[in-house]
C-alpha cells in the first residue's frame, strides 16, 4: 500500500508540474504549471490534451467538445460538453 501511495504521489507531482497555457485579457499566451493555476485563469486546451483539473468550457471551435473521463470514473465512452 505504501508503494502504491508513493507511485501515485510521484505521478501527481509530474502532472501538477506540467505546463498549462494561460490566456491573458489582451489575448497573449503564457505558461504556468497546473499547480499554479487560480480561479479565473483562462486555459487554452488543444485536441486530445490531458486536463488534470476541473475546468469550465467557455469556448470551442466546434459547437461541442467530447471529453473522455476514464481517469475519473473508469468510463471509456466520450461525454458531450457544450460551451457555457
């Protein structure tokens, strides 16, 4: 059990330190680590990119987005999400 906890901690640290693209009000893009994101940040997400945080979909180039949540609930079917 301790070994599994250590593996999970290592994995979480890697994901939390991964880069996220944050958009500024002027449209410029900067990079922050996922762990440094705060409520109100606007994050740019590309196709098939893993998202290790809860986000609200506010825009998509399509009318809807398909989200796979197998890491959360084990379900492999895609869920349809519409922009807020």
